[in-house]
């Protein structure tokens, strides 16, 4: 996404950024590349969906997926009241699960 791209640019790397910050958006970008000599390394969360991994397995064949981290949740005590909350934004499937 944009935050990762900004961090890459600070390190002097020009990143490719998917048109949509989802695995499907990544596939849209990947499908624009010449993949004949490619080998993909896919670092990810252990809770990530398998869309990209399945694409690599069936279309590319040359990749390594690696679970870099597990998703953890922090319990809040006391749990805040949701009575005055008008909207909650979930930014990933893991935030829904954590909620």
C-alpha cells in the first residue's frame, strides 16, 4: 500500500504499487509483469488469505511463501462501552476476528 511504498522510497527503492490494496489488487499488478524468469518470495502473516499463494502455485510455480508473524490480540479491561460509537472501520479480516 501507500505507507509501505513511502517507506521503500525513503530507503531509495522504487516500489511497484498495486491499484488496490488487496491480494486481488496485487494480482492485477503481477499480471502486468513479464514473469518468465521470475521467482517470487511472499512474506506474509500466518492468517493471510491464500489468493496470491494459489496464483503462484498454479501459474508461476517458482515461489516461496513464508509466514513471518502470527496475529495476536490484546484484551482490554475494562471493555469500553460501544453505546456512543457511530461507526467502526475494520481494516483487515484479522481486525474483525480480534473485535
